[in-house]
C-alpha cells in the first residue's frame, strides 16, 4: 500500500500538464501513487503526461490512469479518484508530519500563481474547526489538505462542480480526531483565466451560483440529519448569507433580485444580529434590500480606481 495517493483530475489542461506532471514526479518522497482521472478530455493532456513520465522511469509503476466513461465534472472525478486510491493518505501535503503525530488531516499553505509563474497571493490552509470553515475564516480547499483515506470512505458525494471541496472537506473534518498544519507553502495553484471559477458574464455567474447552491443545500441537510445541527448556528447563517451573496452583482436586474430574496429568506432576520457577519457584510446586505447595492458599488469602485490612478 502506498503512503500517499495523489489524485489529479484531468480535463482540457494540455498547456499546463507538462509542468504539473514534472512537478509531481519530481517529489522527493518515493512512496507515492499518482491517480490521473481523465474526464474524457478532448485534448492531449494524458499524452503529455505520459511523455513527461518517460523522464521518470522509476515512477511508471506508481501511475494510474482512469478514463471516465463520460464527461462527468469535477465532483464526480474527485469521488472516482478516492474510490481508486490505495494510499494511507490521499491528496497532498506533508506525510512525515501526519505519521509522526498520528494526524488524520494535515493542511499546508496555498499559493496562487499566474501561468508565467508570477505570485498572485499566498494564503494559509490551516483548518481548526468546521465552524471557522463555514464562516469563511479558514479554507476548505482539498488541494492543501492531506487526509487519511479511511476518513473518505462512505462520504456523501457532492452533487455539482462548484463547492465540491466544501462538501468533502467538512465531512472529513468532522470525522477527524487530530489535525495539524505545516506552515509552509507546499501547493502552487496555476490560475487559469478560462476556468469555470473565473468565467465572466451573467450566464457564468448564475451557473456558479446554482452549482454552489446545490452543494450548500446538500451540506446543510447533511449537517442537520447526521451531525445534530439545527440550522440556526452562526456558521450556517453565514454560509447561507455568502451563497446568497453570489447573486449580488445581478440584483439590479428584477429577476435576480427576486431570486436573491427567495434564496434562504430565513436569514433576513438573522444576518443583522449575527456575530459571524462583519459590519461590511451587513452594510451591503441592507443596500441590496434598499435596491442601492449596484449604484453604491459603482460609486465606490470609481473612487477606488481614481485613488489608484492618483497614487
């Protein structure tokens, strides 16, 4: 049994695959399993990976390639990767710390870089509680979490591709006995401007909102049914507020203002008194209700840009 299974979803990543594969196969740790899940990618992503693999003959027996029977999306791909994994731990991070301290989950810091390698930002991946994850104070990204594989058995699977990290990470965090953090940047995420997360336009924004909403509703129901949550907890209120807020850029359009109002309407009487929501969040919440969000956003954006141009 390998020590760590690294799961790599593959779909339309040919321009990035060589660098990704070379980085993975160059790891100093030897006892690894690399699971490439091909989500019916229409390009040469897998071929490029195999070409790079020729540079690392010692890794060939450690590589598994699985092709999905049909294009299924990131959530299904991640679950398929977990099903195939044989390692004691899955994903990425510092295996030595996990073993030495008998940890179920180890997190590391995450850097986001442009395609030319320029650093955009570095954030902490430290995670101490589900409450802080749901409040947005700690991250739930799977890429900076090394998780004992046994915690992933029997998980309720995400139902869409945005927010799938949230569904998986919250469940494993609830199951974990001991967690730890390596205060080092061990994962570098190459930002793809054509990704679903950054796609622009009204249609893309609504699609992201609908996808996140599906997983948020799934997770909230799961927390209530299996973990004793009532739905009144501050962290649940904040999660609902953030999901609802994804529609904020469109609330000047009557159709989307109405959809915003109908999304988790029960938080209306809770947000203003919730300690989980900042004063700034409450401010914008009130402006949306007053139908002033869009004009105030435009004015503050103009002042911000004007101040930059003067500096």
